[in-house]
């Protein structure tokens, strides 16, 4: 089985560290702490999945996802948010999101969505 490549975008440093430790056991993982940093990475590298928070400084998740789609980057996107109830499911579906997870979420659920 091919190793999946994942870009994890999360502004909460503690959560990013915990998720990195757990996910890196199962895939090739690259991290970014905001949407702009993720965008710079995406312009240079290809990934199977991007797991992104929505509410972040510098560039939020919606702005990042819009840039990715406008650029025609072929990547599966999983959105995670602590304020999932404030976003309409239609907003995510219109952007071609693979799945959505509400924080806190199970790492097992994320791995299941990714297919690991």
C-alpha cells in the first residue's frame, strides 16, 4: 500500500503537535500553522489530503480552500472546526470538501476517512 501524503493545517500549536505525533506513524505528514503557510507549501508539493482548520489567523480555511480550488490543485480536503455548527454543510459541499469533522474529533475517525 502506498504511503498517503497529508498536509495538516492547524493554528493551535498544542493540537498540531499531538496530531503530528499520532498521524506521522501512519503517513508522510507536513504541517502548517495557518492558511498562508499551507498555500506556500501547496504551491511546491503535492498531497493526497489536506486536513485544515477553518478559523485561523493570516488566511482562514475557507480562503485557503478557495485558493486551492481556483488553482485546480487535485487534493482531497477534510475540514475540522470547533465551530462546526456555525457553518452550513452547503458551504463545505460547494467547495468540494471530502469530509468535515467537529473538534474534538477522534484520530481513528480521521484515519478512517483517509483510508489508513
